[in-house]
C-alpha cells in the first residue's frame, strides 16, 4: 500500500522552479530558490514580506465531485536574513496559504527558521533550527525527499523543506565538512484530508484516495478505513544524524560530495492490522497505523562547473531498517533502493543569448530487497503521495531572461518531463513579469499526457492525475 499520510502539518508550494535565478537592484525580484549564504549578509537588517493572490483553473473534470475546478489562493510570506553584530546570523522563511474551496484549514510552510554563529575568516559555523541544505544535488533536482522533507500539496511541483536540529560547518575553501544531529523529526507535509465514514476525503485535487473495494472469498467487499493516529510527540521524538564532505569550491572547476545519514524516512510508513474485520453486509474494516521508520542513506556525487557549463553525476543508496511490526500486519512498500542520475546545463551565450540556459537531467530508481510484508492489501492499493513520483525519467528545460527597462523584467521558462516506463509526459510553462519595484505578475500552465500504454497500467502519475491540466495567474506584492 502506498498511501502516505502527513497529518501533523500541511503545506502549499509555489509553481515551477526553473533553472536560472534572476536578481536585480530592485526591491522585488523573481523568486530564487537557492538558500542564502549568511556569511555575506551585511550588518543592516534585511527582510521582505510578500502577499500573493492566485487563481488556478483546472481544465478537466475532477475525480471527486466535491473537488473544485477553480481555486483562489492567498499567500503571505515573510523572509528575513540578518545578523546580531558580526557573529550571529539568523534567518526565517515563513509562509501561510489560504486556498478557498481547497482546504478549510490554512497551510503553513517553514523551510527555514534558524540562528547561529558565523564570522568572516573563521572556519567554523554553527546553526540551530530548521535549515535547508543541499545534501544531494540529485535529491534537490528531482525533489525526491530522501534527504530533506517536502511540502507535497502540489504533487508535481513539491517544495523542499529543511531538516531540524543542529548544524556544524567546518572549512571555508576547497574542503568542507558538514555535520548534522537532531532529537526531532518532522515528516513530509501533504494535502489536508479527513477520514469520514471510513473513507478518506480531500478537496485537494492532488490527493488520491485509496481503493474502496477488495475481493474476499471471491466476493467483492467494501473497504472502510480507520486511522490509528499517533500523538505528535510519538512522531516528532525521533533522533537522527548526518555528515557530508564537500570537495571543491562549488563555484568553478571540479567538485565532489560524499554524504551519509541515519535518520527517520521523511515519509511515514504504514502498517495495516492483519486481522481484517469482515462483516456479513460486504464490509471490510481496515485499521491503518502510521509508523516512523529509520533508514541509512548515502550519496556520492561529482561534477564540474564553469560560467557557461555545469555537469554532474550522482548515486544514492537508501536502505530502510526493519520497523519491527507484528508479523500478521500488512505494510506499505519498504524497499532498498539505488538512485542514479545526472545533469547537464549550459548557457546559450555562444549564439548571443546571454541570459538563456538549457538543462537536461535524468533520474532512475532501481529497487532491491523489500523489508515489508506487502501481501493482501499491500500490493494492490495505490493512493496519494507515493514516495516517488517517477522511477525512470528524463527532463529538459529552458529559461530566458528579458530586460526591457530598468524596472521591467521578464523571465520565461519551459519544461518537458518524460516518464519512460509510463510512456507519459508533463509539459510546464511559466512566465514572470517584474513590474516596477514591488509587483510580480506570473502566468503558468501544466499539461499531463499519457499514452495507451500508461492507460493500461492505470497507476502511473500521468494517468492518475491526467484530469489536472491547469492554467494559473498570480500577482505578488513585495514590500
């Protein structure tokens, strides 16, 4: 069974994250997803508040009649990067989203919220709080959620969230060591949902309900779910640690990274009570137990970077630990996996397009040993928020920056993603206009396409969410 429930906190993410950040001297700027380098923050306080209104129009009929075709969302986001004196940086990125007709409760997303010690010329930095770091370039490129948790309210455009704990950085030049330790665990954030009359329900069109029927003794039986919801303390109180060795400056020339962690998986594991309650009226009662499972994850990456060219390759080994659940329980998949991938990015400066870039990337997941008993319901139930969106996928994206006047910029990007096993694709388009010092207008579209092969499989991402083709328009005020 592949349903993953994130019931502690839920979050909304922004749209397509294109390859090339755009900066300007204006106060408003097109969003840059790169975490800030606090060693470069001036003594002067630096903060920003954004208020965004957005309308999203879905073009296909919703699988659930209760799910809306049109959503209005309102987002407030506060960012601050500053210092106390010269040695104590602090940062926060807090976002609150209210989505009309999509969720009765607002979504809260906090990718960064930390403070620490850092001083120019001193080869040690210490941070405490929630902080986004790049432990794996492949994990961040494909938003896999192996290393860091994800906000997955929008399944095809998830957003990275930071790990929570203590961070130590040693070294400043071509050799750097990063250490991480925590007594706390915060899982992936997902769409809001409720369990009503034994069935999962959500107005979010990226929530996929599990199957509601199973064959029992050659007769169909309706499934009614019950959720044994653990307390917040039972989920949060799980320790973990990690370390990374980075070689090379990361700005020019060759670089390499070796990362290892022993920590809880960011996706909750599901155990299903094996004693199914089967009633005469064709009703089967199933109790789901969300569990925290540890895993050992290791990544090796290497690449080369110049002004106009960047390329790298990556390998990750992810091995879960035995959750030690009762033998008669059924479990969701808990497999050892190997993740391979790489990226090539280059500018188009050689043809005179100085502000244009192309990116090609590939990712493949190979499965090993399964540590769970997935018989009965386990291998047949597909639902929202499977751990990985794709198993073997290629993408290409192009981004172009246009500068018309001092206060009028535009950035446009196109991304095409092809899922090889499903023979299905995703086309995304986004254009952002910087209008004056305070306003950003953005237009976007997502189109999912699947072939007959994907339709026959019936469980591929493009088939499952093919009715979620959409267009959207947003206006952001920055002050």
